């Protein structure tokens, strides 16, 4: 009888652990919706039976007034015949801190996320689109305090460069991504709730 040769390499428990960690980490990073070009975009078409495009437009404006109250937000509204809304929003994210060896400290403070939003209204449905995310923060690395700005797709974690700090750097990015996902989805939920509210409930 011929012996069957097994060319599969032996898999060690350590190697399996690394694969599992990589899979979990990749999953966390992949939670933000991205286009084919790698751009982070939240968008969807929402069915709203029984409402005209003018009614949806009116309620979408109410969402802006009640939800995007910051003076940093800029909204462009068309004329009376318009049924589209575009503008920019700004939300504040949690600070990120890191303490290293020999008393080294690192802080990302005043983290804000700027974005563009669009709402397109039609009879019985509307489409929202949130994109163009820009991350701004102040970094204090015990040597200097500087302000930085970068895209959310490629966040700049200044002061934690190099392979030795990669794990901490990735953890901070993961935390920012998770909070971004939660915050933007809350805005979307608020939009849907206001558009779905009956006129007499306002």
C-alpha cells in the first residue's frame, strides 16, 4: 500500500492564537461602512410611506435644528422648491490616553470629527449620506502640544509611531472607530425617528 504524503505544515497553538487575534482585530476595524474606493460612508434609502417629499424635507430640517445644535455645524438649505439638504456636522469624541515606561505619557485631547451630510427627499422615501470624515485633535506627548488633522480612513496617531507602539496605536484607532460608529448611528436613528413622528406629536 502506498503511503499518502501530507504536505500541510504543522499548525502550532501559538500560530492559531495569532490567527484568531488577527481575525478579531480585522473584524473590529471593518465595522465602519466603506465604499469600493475605501472611503467611509454611511448611506441608505429609507422607505417612508404616506409622506410627500415636502413633508419629509420639513421633518429633516427639524432633525437638523434639534440634533445638530453646535455653532460648528453649517447647513445649506435650498429654496422653497428644494427637497435636498446638504451641510457639515461636528461631533466630539472621547480623549485617548496612554502611559508608557519611565513615566512617558501621551494624550489625545479635544478630539472632534467633522463630516458632510446630505439628505435627498422624494415621495414616500428619502436617502441620507454621511461622508468626508476629518479627525482633529490636540496631542500632548510630554514634549510638546500640537494640533493635528487627518482623514478618518487614515487617522494620524502622532507620537506613537514605530513597531514597538503599534499595539497601542491600533488600540486607539479601534476605540475611535467604535465611538464613531456608535455616534453616527445615533444621529441616523434620531433622523429616522423624527421623520417617522406624527405631525401632532411635534
